C-alpha cells in the first residue's frame, strides 16, 4: 500500500474489488491522505469508480436506427472519438466549446454523418443544401470519419424536405453505404439522402443567421411555428415597426418564415399573429420598449 503524501509526493493507490472474480464490477478506490497538521493520523476517503469506458466510450449501438428523436443522445467530442462503426445519419445533441461562440450555447443539435475507412487520407462531406461545397470530416481513432451538420446549415430547410449527400474520399465520390436510403444520381452512381422531419427542424425556430455576410449584411431567418394562424407579420427596429413591410410565408407544415438581410448590430422585434402582437416564443432574450413593453432581442454579428 502506498500513501499519498503531499509533501514528499510519495503515492500509493490501493484498489479494492468487491468481487475478485468479476473485473467488470464497480471498484472502490481508497485514498490514504497523510495530513500535514496531524502526521500521526490518516484520513480515508472512498470513491466509487465507474469504468472509464462507461464514461467516455459510446459505441455504435447507442446510435441504432430505431432510435427516435425523443431519445437523442448528447455527445462530447470524446464520445465521437470512440465510435467504432459508421451508422445512418441521425440528429444528436453535441457539446463543444466552439458551439458557444457560434450559437450562444454549449449544447447544440446537429445531424451526424459517419463514414468508416481507416485507410482513407481525406474525406469530405458534400450535400445539395450547401451547393455541394466540401466540408472536412474528422477521423477518430477507430477509423470512423464523422461530420456534424450544424443548425446554421439546415435551419432554413422545411420539414419533410430531403437532403441529398455524398462523401468525397481521396478524390472519388461515394454514397453512404450505411444508409439504406439512396438513389441514382443520373451519372451511373448513387447519391444518399436524409429526410428532415418536423422534430429535426422545429427546434430551429426564432431568429437565426443562416449564412455569412452578403454585401456587408447577414441573412437572418425568422421562423415561427403557428399551424393554427392565418397571417403572421414581423415588426421591429429594422422596419420602423411596420408589420406590413415584412409578411411571413406559411409553409405546408405550419411554419411561418421570412429571410432578411441585416447589417451587423442589435435589433428588437415582435410578431403580429392574426392581428395580435406577440413575443418570439423561441427567443428568451428580452428587452424593454417604451411603446410595446417587452420585446424580443437579437444580436446580428
């Protein structure tokens, strides 16, 4: 038995396995701390140790085809680095520090695409929604390449629309063999596709920047889910609070949408739904206005 001595840095960890015949049982780690003020005494602390694999290894069984949207898993980069097999595309939650800079939240929903080829040197994801622009995929330690289509890339897609995609592998296009949904692309090859359902898109309500700057402005998508409404207009500091200037288009799935090019800056706005002024229920960032009281706030940057 070793002793953890903070002064001399002499360490020993004593493991106790409740069932020596089963290495998979929960193990207990007893740490023996040598206290400086009381050198003749020892202080014991016991921790329950969960196997590292349970914490940091999600295998592909966690991404089964039968998984429904209400059972979406939350992934850290560490989990994605442990995937062992490619799986059909599906929506996941993922947590990354870069998400906060881009979306204002560490936890973001995206569509996960995977491709397994340990021998490939470069793999890119291309899709029709992004005009087949090549997006670099990441290779994990198991030889699985993955790409997460972020909300900004699919937030302007209406539910029920399908995304057509391929993988560009070392200079050659391939369809997704893990996905049973594919069709001929008219060039004697195949192209895979993924259907956006209402559950995929509905969380992407509110005011969303959907692409980069256009002539010193940015395209902002305003989307509202109001299936029972007949008319929805947008009024705010960007249009002089005139609801007649920006009327939202109603989609077949009960959404109202409008795209506006706005210069970088801070804006406040409201919706007029069948004549009634309402806040954007998908945006909790509010401000005060001398006429309308509480209004919704968006920062375009």
